[in-house]
C-alpha cells in the first residue's frame, strides 16, 4: 500500500479513514473488474450461440440431394399382387406397400415396388440401375460391349453399397429410363453417369430417417 506524502501529518483517526477509503476503492475496482469479466464471458457465449445458430440454419437451408416427390402415404396391403393406387414416380418413393421388406444389400433380381417401399419407410435408400435405359430385357440380350459396360457399372455401385450393411439396398430396375436411380422416402435422383460423390451424398442425407 502506498501512502501519501502527508501520511505522517495525519492523525490516527485520519489514517484509519484513509485506509478504509483505500480498501473500499480496491473492492469497487475488483467488483468492476469481475463484472467486466462476467459480461465478457456472457458476450462470448452469446457470440458462440449466434454462430452455432447461423451454422445450423445454413446447414438446414442447404438444398437436399435429388428432388422431392409428393407423398402418397404409407398404406399397407397383404400381398404385392393386391390392387392399389398407382405410384407417382419410377421408381416409387412412397405409397401402398406390404408389411415386410427386402433384404438390405445387393439383389441380382428386381425388387417389387410394393416390397422396396417398406425399405424406404424404414429409413432405407434404394440404389437401382438399368444398364440400357428403356430396355427392359435382361443382360443376356446385351452385346459384349454393353455387357462389359454393365458389369463395370454394377461393380461400381456394389462397391458403394457394400459400405453400408444396413439401410441400403441395390437391385436392377428394368423400367428405368436412366442408368441409375436413387430413392428414399419422397426423394428421387436419376442420372446416367456414375458419380460416387453424388450417390454417397444421397445415402448420407436420407439413410436412417424413419417414416412410420
């Protein structure tokens, strides 16, 4: 504590008063400093919250992969052969389906619409293909070059699907008018050129979202 030059001239009472005032000023300084730190912390936390909210809004507002297809509901039927209302996309992304689903993974034969829709309802993603768009014939009728191209495509698709033991299924879809179609519940993306980034983005965006 630094004393003023006139300290020795102060009376005992004045010295006590000086010390009391000095300590009071120190306490006020500490209180002010504490409040400054407190408000600084509050301001910092507020900035973090605002930044987090901005990033969340930015992430949510990002356009989702593929296109939205209006939901036709999720009515159940007993058998895939039961009569029901038509679907509004090829392959379908919602609508009437049976109460069971296809196995996850790779199927070498087409999966009925009424069956694969339950996979989508359970949060699955379908990766389907037609090596010759508009050709509903099987690969046995393809030329040697077409067969090679088809094998290359299916190998590329299989390599992706194998990374997901659950919630992703792959199958041929003879009615496709493009080489590749990705479907999730009310979402569809169709294209001709193999694009791993595009496929992975679609799967990661919709895989695991339950729609019951």
